[in-house]
C-alpha cells in the first residue's frame, strides 16, 4: 500500500464526511467558509473539489466539529485501511 495514495484517500474521506455533514445541516459553502474565518465560498469549494491539493487542517476540523455540535472524531473515517483496501 502506497503511503501517498493512502494519505490522499484518507483526506478525501475526511472531505466527503464534512461535505455530507454540511449538506445534511443545510449549511452553504459560504457559511462553512465563514465558520473557518474566510469570506468566500471559493475556499470550501476548492477543498471539496480537492483542487490544488487543498485540504482541511486540524484547526478547521476543530471549528467544524464545534459549529456542527459533534465530536471531532465523527469527522474522521473509522476504519480507513479497510475502506482503502476495498477500493484498491
């Protein structure tokens, strides 16, 4: 298993989890960007589209978890290795 591929897969899973939570709460990309301290939805759009390697960082995860009233661990994949192996 290639570490780079596994890392990218993990980051994609985190991004998808946050996107799903955002949509389930009817939160716009603009509102999420504001939660993260940005004024434009383009920031979140770049991350959700994985443009130019854009990712959420640990501070983002903390802010999102707090804003969504959830445990930060719920934003992370539970068994990433099994999921990664299933698609590769």
